[in-house]
C-alpha cells in the first residue's frame, strides 16, 4: 500500500475563528487539502466467485465492493480521518459517518424502537438494541455459557467470573 505525500499528513489546514472573534489556533476546523496518495491497483481486486469481485485489504483481510471504500479503510489503518465535526472536533474516515454523527448534535434520532420507543441515530444501533427485546443473545460467556445481547455486557459478566463473583442470588439478585 502506498501512502505518500509528507508522511500522509494533512498538508494545508484552515483555522477558524471563535464566534467571539478570537482566533482558535488549537482547534483544527477544516482540512482544505489532504496531501495523501493511496495507490490501489487491480491486484487488490479479487474474484470471490459467481462473477463477483471485491477490493481486499492486505493488512487485515477485510474486503469491499468498491475501490473507494478500500482506500478509506486503508486510511484508517494509518490513523487518517480527514472529516472533522465542527461542533466537537471528532474525526471520521468517511463523510457519511460525519453526517450520521451530526444527527447527535441536532438531537435527531430517526430510528425508533417499536417496543419501548427508544430512539437512535443509526439503524445499526436500533438493530443491536432490539436484541434486548428478544431471546437472541449472540455473545456467550466462556465460563457459564450465559448469553448476552451486547459484547460490553459479556465483558462485564466475564470479569465477575475472573474476580470470583459469579454467583447471583435468585431471591435478591445480589452477587457473591
């Protein structure tokens, strides 16, 4: 993978002023031009059968349907996220990820749970939430096989096993 041009760093940046007129040199607001050259040739495009081809990353084996998505992915391997939120400074690899993030600042949550009415900015977050309302628990404890909807719940549970606090009272719910 060739990532070139000033060690793949942002070459030209614009600095914005605070609303009160004072210059903010400590906060990058916009990247005017990115001096990055990622060279992806046809050798990255692999046949996956049935006439289908995918663009495959040589660093982690992930593959994509478009060359653009592979280039964006490779930039991520190098820590390059050229799209910045002007509200909080969070960086994103793709403009679409920034657009989704901006919904959080607008308070817009268009994806609503039909069971409990909780709302989310992303469809994927709603889908993950829906596991709470189902019997599907895809993450299983390696110690006791108990299922969990979220990986974070599983990690917290397994940590209890590792600390020796893996028993729960059926009467009061206390762990010991």
